[in-house]
């Protein structure tokens, strides 16, 4: 039995990415992945945003190896550990304090949806309200609370139960003439709207899985003001577009607002290790001991890698590098002359190329993989090809990947 037959015979039909990226992968370094035939692929996927610092980053790897060699604590639930103390102090001093942010840190582990679930539970507890607002086009996770926020139809169908206590608000890009802020105010104050006042409004500043839609600074500021006026908590989901993906460590820094609750996962784990955090203003910390927990909220290797990842990010000026590389990507994509491209959207190192049909985007992604580029699709009907390379990608590899993408697009002509 060959390797692919093993997967076909024993692995669940729920698998998805391997249906597009169909070779057996063996090694990876930086922004390059190799398959069992030693063929190289430029990575414009980055583990769905979990590998901002690249595959097998040497700096982070050495920290992990050193910790293992010294028989450091591996599993600790939420007991005190030296590794966790080091991470908390570094994160507070080098990330939060330098941005004038005052947050308590909750270790929710191990995935992004765990972070969202904690944020929802806390918001409802604080405000004593069950309803929450989210935006159409959102993706927040696959567990039931997070899935209720998520609008993707196929994902929601997998729940098998009603997904309740969420009101979905039209995203500003959906209707040109709709004042979304005024719309929210109207349904909050209209005694015939049939909508319960929410405990929180949850938003991604960039809807990544939704098709790479960037919420404008003006809208985010107005939303923050609305939440203040209406006694509603603002939750920002920075799971995929945080950790310097937009050119700032937190995506909301571009708008100058501060959320009440913030969710982090994916690249906060530094090395691609499972890790998530929920951050919130100190006055919201009304949890009772053990009221929300999880066996792997004390995954020490993830904590060690997370601190090393932050050290590496600051040492290598990753935020500034993202801003520089963003212009390379933007200029290149804008230079592609194809009648099949509907729109190009992006910020930092997350970009979307929208096509006229799902068939076209599928052809492009398939052709890219055939020629050595791993890149995924997103958005409504999957018509958007989403570029999300590691933030540390070298310029020549970035350009190589862009050339493969361009040639794959032009093949549609």
C-alpha cells in the first residue's frame, strides 16, 4: 500500500487541503516545502497563518531544543511555571506596554476557536446578555459558539444543531449605500426590530476567509464609539491577521482603536505549535477559578516557542519588513493584465485576487500547485485566491511565487 492509499483507506473524508495539495510532503524550511519526490513548493499558505516566521525557524528551534534538553516542564495545566512567567513578562513589557495596552492574559489553548469561545463566554457573563453581533463574511472557528458567529454556509451545516444567540450584520463592503453604523443603531433602538441587545460585537479587521476584505479605519473608529455609547463590548479576532500579518503586530493598530477583548492564536505559537490567548481589560476579569479551562492550556513548548517568536519578530524588524514586502506584492499583482481578475485587495502580507467564477480560481490554484506554488482559495464561492506567505519570505522566493501565480492566471486567457 502506497502512502496516498493509506490516507484514502484510513483517514476521514473530512480532510480537505490534501485534496488540492495532493502530494506527500516530507520537509520544510523557511518558505519552501518539499514532497517525497524532492520537488520544491513556494509556500503562499503559511499553515493558514500559523507560520508567520517560516517553517523550522532556526532561532525558535534552538530555544525549543534547549528547553527539551534541560527536561523543562512540558504539560502543566495552569500551574505556575518558569516558561510561562518568562512569556508573560516579555509579552507584557515588549508587546502590550509599548503599545499602551493594559490586558489580562488568559491561556485558553490550544486553538483559535478555544480563544473565541472564552471571549464569548466572558462577554456574556460580564454583560449578562446572551446575544452577540457578528458580521456577514466572518469566520471565527468551528466549535459551536464560534461557528454561530461564522457565516460560511458549508461550515454551518456541519453543526447538526441550531446555531443561536448571534445576529449577523451586513459588512460595509456588501451594500454601497448602507450606513452600517446607523443600521446597528437603528436595530438597537427600534422596539420593533426583533433584535436583542448584544453583549459584544465581534469583528475581524480583515475578513481573511471571507475573501480578504479590509474594514476601513473610519468604520472601525465609529464602531468603537458605538460600543462605548451603547455599553457593548468590542471583541477583535486577530487569530489569522494578527502577529504582524498586516504590518503591525495587532491588526487594529492601523486604526488606532483598542478592543475590550482580543483573541490570538495561529502564529502566536511561534513555530506552528498549538497555542491561543484571550486578552481582556482588567475590569472584565470576573472569572471564578476553573470556570473556563482546558487540559492543554499549559502547553509549555508552545509557550517557549511563542516567546522566541516574539523575540525573533522584534530582532528582525518583521513589522517593517512586512510593510516593505507588501508594496512588492501590490505592485506585482496590479501589473497582471487579465480580464478574468475582478478585484485585488490586501494589506501587509495578506492579499486576495478575486476571479469571475469558482472554476477560474480553482484552475489557478491547481495550476499553481502543478508548477510549485501552494496557495489557497477563500471568500464567497471560493472565487478569491488568497496570498499569505510567511512574513520572513526572501524577496527572490516571493517573486518566484508571484511569477508562478501570474503565469497560472494568464493561462486562463
